[in-house]
C-alpha cells in the first residue's frame, strides 16, 4: 500500500548545499622536448592515427603564458577514436596542487579538438560531487610543439563541510 504524501513539506532542503565554481585556467601541452605526454600505443608509418594512445600529465597554469605558475595537472589518457577526422577521446583527473583547491580533483572527459567542451563528471576533496563543463580553445601555439588552451571551468560541487550531518 502506498504511503500518502504529507500535506506540507519541510522548508529546509534535505540535500547538501552546493557551491558554484567559475574558473579561468590554462592547459599547457608540450609534445616535443620536455614533453608532458607520451605515446604508449603508436601506429605504423602510413597508417591512420586511429587507435594511437597517449598518457598525459599536462600542466594547468594560472595565466596564458608558457612560463606561468602551475596550479594543477591534467593526468590521464587520450585515444584517437575518430576515424574520419582528428578527434582524441580524452579522460583525465584535473588535480590541483596550489591554491584554495589544493588536493582536490575534477574528473573530466570528452573529445580533444582545437575548440570544444568537456564534461566534468565528478570531483574529490573540496570539489566533492562536482558536475559541469569546461569550454576550451587554443590561445597560443609554438611550432606545433607547445600549446596553451584557455579553460573556462563552470561546475557545481558540494564542499565536504556541507556533507556533515548536523545534530548527529
């Protein structure tokens, strides 16, 4: 038998309070000397790039400059999963190493193109239960060896302090 709904509802939210995150950071990718990515599954010369796989530890910096301060790392993999064009499937943890989010992570995934958007599908530490998007675009390139991408990060998250049950 179904329980009837109460005639009045509590005025307080039963869910933890969320905060909004709006950050502008920059991804510094290095392919050549001092690379911060490495191909782990190559393709043969003359073959398409389909299937090529690389691991990455891209620097996340606080300014659009090749020598800017590192505030985090995008640690993960990218795989060429698009046969007709160049589109890498990308999955990484954005791990913060400086600032107010030091020790926190965002779990990110999506297609890696010159311009696009990734999904934020989780987070840890201060960014627990994050969800949102990162819009990105290339700002600078240096002879195809280095690039700087602008990351416009927008997410909602539940800080650990909001998860504490009061009165328990």
